[in-house]
C-alpha cells in the first residue's frame, strides 16, 4: 500500500467515525418540539423525586456527608446528559461505588478520593477516545455478576450499624472484622431504629407491589422523619450526625499530589473508571432494549470521564449512569437528554427547598433504602442462573464474589478477568486439540475434499484442517503434529480457511514446525489463508529462512502443488 493510499484510507476513516463522539443531545435538538419538552419535563420531575433520597443515602453509605451526594447528582447528572451518547441516561452516585469510596476515604481522606476520581475521569476520556467502549461490553457476564453481587453484600454490611442503631466509635473497613464488630455490639441495638428500618422496608416493598409508579424511597423517608419529629424518637438522624446540610458548591483546589500517593491511588482510580464505564454502558444497553434506540458507547465514556472530573471539582463524589433511574426516566415518558438535564436542576431546586427538613431523616431509614439497593445489586436470580452453567463460569463468579468481599474490589476484578481469559484459552485449546486429533488420527480423505473438482489426495500427502484461532495456547500443538502423524507424509497441507487470526506465539510455532519439516525433507503447504492471517505472515517475514514456504489460494491448488516434486 502506498503512502498516498494510506493517507486516503486514514482520512476516510476519520471522517467516517467522528460522529460517534457527537452527544445525543445535539442529535435530538435538531427536531425538538414543545410536545417533546412536556414529556421530558414530566420525566425529569419524576426522576428527581426518586433520585434525591438515593443521592443522600449513597453519600452517607460512602462515608461522606449527604450534600456531596446531592452535588454529585446535580453536576454529573447535568454533564452526562449534556455530553453523553444515550438519549435516556441518568447519571449520579450509585451503589457500585460505595465500597470503593468508603475504603479510599478511610485510607486517604476526601482529598485522596478527589485525586483518584480525577485520575479515573482522565482514564474514562482516554478509553472513549481509544474507542474501547465496545470492548468493555464484552467482559464476561459471570464476572460482572459475581462482582456486583459482592458489592451488594458489602453495601449491606456497611448498613448493619445504622440498621440496628449501634453506637460504634469506628467501623472496620475489612469484611470479617466489620461483621465481628457488629455481632459483638448487637446487644446495644436501638429498638426504635430497628422499628423505623422495618417500617421503611415495608413501605418501600408495599408501594412497589401496590403502586410502583409512586416514589417509594421518598415516601419512606417522609413517614419515618415525621415519626421522629412528632414523637422525638431517640435515634440518630442526618442532623445529629452531620448537622445542617449546606448545598454550597465549594471552589475547587487541587490537592497535593505526590508520586507515592499516585501509586497508591492508581488501583482505586482504575476501579472507579472500570465501574463507571461498565455500569454506564450496561445502563445504556438496558435503555436501548427498552426503547429500541442505539447509544454511542465511546461518546458515553468520554461524558462519564468529564462528569466525574466535574463532580469532584464542585465537591462531589464519583458518578456513573444509574440503571434504575434511567429505567424510571424511560417509564416516565422521557424522549431526549433534556430530561436528564432538567432533572439535575429539579434535584437542586427540591434539595434547596427541603434540606432544612432533612435533619430529621433517621439513618436507619436510609439504611433500609440501601439494603433494597444492595438486594437489587446482588441479582440473586442471575447468580443462580450462572451457577447452573459450566463449572468454569461458576468458578469465575464465585472467585470474583469472594475476592470482592474478602480481599479487594480491584484484586477481584483483575484476578477474575485473568481467570476468565485463561479458562477461555483452555476451552479453545481443547476444541483445537480435539479437531487436530480427529484430523491426524482418522484422516478421512474423502471428507477433506471440499468439491468434486478437487484432484485426488496423493498417498504421501497429509491434509490437516486448522479450525480455530491460533494463539499462544495452541502453539504447542503445532509442534506436536509431526510426532503424532500416523504415517510419515512427504507433503503436509495446513488448510487454514477457518482460522480467523494468529498471534506472534503461534506464528513462531508455525515457523518452527515448517523448519523442522524442511529438515526432515517434507514439504509444507499453507492454503486458504484469510487476509488477516496473510498480513501476519508478511509482517513477521516467515520467508526470511533458507527454506521456502508454499502458499496456495485453496485446497485444490494445494493438492496440485503437492504432486510436484
């Protein structure tokens, strides 16, 4: 390919893909109407009523004051809808971040969280610009299910203290010590706190069964707050723990960043970026399935990055697209991203009017809300479903789940992903080994012929079909082929029509195989190579050796070459 052709192709590619970064808002505003505005307005009001109590509850569970959750819902909700690649995405704090934020704050304080979130925001923008949005969506479902189920359990354990009304001076970060501390102090429980938590749970569950369109979380908080105020119940409230809620947007100042702190925070930043990317894209996919629309995944990642940076610059916490709030937005009749933008303003308005009353909200009622969130995140039905599947998938799910709750979220993801990749490689190796064994040992010559016009196969020729990707796990099989041949052929034809790609390890093994065959006076013919495999062969210069490699376009041509001395 000449340089001119390469430039033309690059120009064509860039001009043909720029639209994937255009926010959906700009696409939809071209034909925006009053009717669409009315639909978006109603949806925005509905979602804001649902999102406000969630924002406060998730902030408190994360170890920060409730106003930081509200600020996050406002800033990130606005930016995600303004710049995102989905028509219906609603952004804000979510349960996925609770354990991560809590751990970072315990170790490095809020300034450490700011640095980690800024790093995560930059990572997300880079992921989007590198067009990794589609790759992230291919992470195995058992891994994601084990991961989210573990986070659900962690959220539940963080709420045991407020649920029972325990008075613990400090709550351990680790799972086992946390459970142990709660058990050792369970006799100090507050019956009023337990009663309010149970009442809140009954209200939430009852409304979801009777009138699911009503804001069950908000109603539960209002009822429990009225009871606390009217009867002066002796329970811990937002006011007794955090004082008055102030929605002032603090001017941003960059925390001091050292190399050691950067190294310590990098795994946490990657975890935030990963969770934000995964949850936002899953939420966008759910929205697509509900509406028949199609989101722009890479544009969404860039928006998530900008939103996380914007959130902590104004005193918030990490954010992402929220599945439940996005689904609520759709069911309420939203049509464009304007619904998400307006809901951010409504959250700010409602919070400004009612935050003076928030001091009466009991923490046990907020704990009840978070327990419902934890239960939804655990996805028990999906866990049961995957546990009935192949043992390898079950192993990935269980390992990821256990590492999430017992070790660390970052470790859980990395180990789970590595295990999933290794198990996938093993499956591919087993498939290819079975295929090679059948080809070599059975050698059904009549089945090898692909059409009636093919010449007959000479007696001194062996045809071997390779029918899967050739990568590092398959490479050793190529080296064993000569030893396993039932006869000693003069010509070996490797038919590679069903090989979609090769990696460098397999390429090296193939070259070693050809070299060994050449030393044994055998001819090797490669046939039916696809374009991708041909490029790998040319790039790695397989013909640089003293021997010559025969390449045929198809099996018929390869058999003609085999007859030549």
